C-alpha cells in the first residue's frame, strides 16, 4: 500500500463558482489540476448554512447536497488544493490521508 490523500468538497446543486454551476466548475478545476480519480456523489438529504435540503417526496428539493471526492497522491491533492483555493471561498473542503491499495490508478495503468 502507498500513502495518498482524499479531497472532499461539499456543494449544493444550486451553488455557483465563478458564475458556473458549482459541480461543473469544480470538475473543470480538478481536471486542470491533473487529478485523475474524481467522483461526484449526490446526497438525498443534508443540513448546512442554507438549512435542510431533502429529496423527500414532500419537498422535491432542487438544491440537494453534492460531494466531489478525489483520491490521488498527496502531492497531486496538495497541488490541486492550491490551484482551487481562490475559487472555493464558499465551499467546505476536507482533506485527509488515505492508504491506497490499487496503485495503477495513480500511475496511469489499466
């Protein structure tokens, strides 16, 4: 196993970054930073500064929580965070060390 980092960015569907939908902008920033493994997860419910966001049949919110998660080498995650920092003023960002077992993703092999 090798050591890497996990980067998680918390967004909402209606959020904007640099005038674009937040998810679209973050994925582009991740691509520009050279991150290769990025996933977007849509939450069914969440609570934050904007109150409760829920996908219940009663509310049918169009502002559900989104998580953008990237796992890569520590160096690549740190580089990406530095590049993205000016664009993430209104986002919650978390980063922590991880142990990676499938190293082919980090080295570009199939």
